[in-house]
């Protein structure tokens, strides 16, 4: 019996050793497998070499860019793209702009274009959330003369365009120049670019969108004004739906919108430093209701947010330092959210 007991003592460490070896082998195999999957996901999606225009918006995060590229069929995996950007310690940030990318490009090539800012040169890109003065500057940078651009942005040039049917007389075309990438050739003029942008806007102002505006007591023009505010406040679609709900509720109960996007627009328009204390008809901290005009162009996303807002009951929101939007039903909770999530801003 003593001999048998002694043998069990000697074999137990051996079993531990064998188990440890097996575990180590499994870990190594898993690591090799994961590495293989990662490398496969860095490869081109397909051999399709047809290039397509992809617009990276200002302020887009690596996560948002990865999801966009995945949606558009240009990368195999969003997580592999994110990991590549972080693990390679890419020294230059991914830059906004319009790029010509194809499924035949691997992640390395795509990141190289985005960090190098090698934007498409035969496209004119109007980014979402841009004001008319920014659009004007972009068109001039794209080679159009100032006089030509000013004529293109003059409402009289497109007086009969259906997209402008609801624009008040005397108002500019602020809010109507739809953000998109437009093809440019040697014979393209600024008016053709703006005309194409108005065509796009007209297509987005569907009967359903207009009916959605009307349901909330807004004219088409008022709906565009509110959509421009939503466009400037947040970029995430879910957030936009809820922010639109906040603003619509405030309008309904007669509460001021208190939007930074509006007082900033008024200050920029007058060439002064933005401040919530600056006296302007656009300052919704001081004035009730909507500002006189849109404060930027709008995307389909923001138009839909205003027409079909979230079924929530928020009254306040704040964009936190964590990159998230925090909503609240009352001032007390809002102030708590500001203290918790927004050390860089004030109440």
C-alpha cells in the first residue's frame, strides 16, 4: 500500500506538466489562428478594381471610418482596420476628404491614402454641416473663379429650381446645397456643381419628409432650419433622432433651443468671436423659436431625424468628453451629466 501511494505522488506532477504543455499548445495555436484571421482581414475584399468615391467627414473617428468602409464593401473587417491603425502607430491622422477607393485595395493601401490625404482631384466635395461661406471657399480652392462661384451661389441663378420652392423670398440658398461629391471635368463650371447639389437636395425632400415636418408643425423651410441645427450638434444617427426630439419638444413648450450651433453661426456671419452672449437673431440662448435661416447644409440623416424623431421624452442633452451624447428629462439631471461627463464645457 505504501508503494502504491508513493507512485500516485510521483505521477501527479507529471499530469500537471502534460496539462500545462497542452494548454500552452492551445494558446499558441489560438494566437496563430487569430493572427491568420487578422492577416486575412487585411487583404483586399476582392479583385474588383472599380474605384468609387468615398467621403470621410470632418471629425470622423477611426471607429466611424472603419464602419463606413465596411458598409461600402471596401474592407473585410472593421475591427481589423481599427487594430491595424492602432498597432502600426500610424503617425499621421486619417484625414477628411473624398477619396477614390476600390475593393482591390488592401487595408495598408487604404490607410496610406487616408493618412496621406491623397484625395480625388476630379471631384468637388461638399461636406455635411458646411456653411455657404465654407462651400464658397472650397469651390474657389477647386479652381473656380470667385465671380463664377458668387454667381452660382446667387439664389437668382436658380430662381425656378424645385428644391428652392419653399425658400422665402430674399433668403440665400443656405441649407439647400446638398453635401456630396460631384464630378468635375475641364468644362465643368461652378453653377453646374451647385445645380447638381440642388438636384440632390430636391430628391431628399420627399413627400414623406415634408409630411413629417408638417406633423410637427413645421413648414419645409423650418424643417430644413431645424435639420441644419441637428446636423451641427451631433453626427450619430441615433443621437440625431433624440436631439431632434429635444428641440421639437422645446419648440412645443416654448422653451429656447439654446443651441451652440446657432449662436456660433450668427457670430461667424458677423465676423466676431462666437459667444453665447453675442447679440444676434441667430442666438437661440437669447431668442425663442428657430433662427431666421439654416445654419449649414443638411444631410439626409438630419432631415429624417427631424421628420421622424425618436419616441423619447428628453428635454436636455450634452456632448460629453467621452464622445457620447448624454440625455436627461430635467435640469437637475442635466447639470449632473455636465458635471460627470463634460469637464471641458460649462453649464
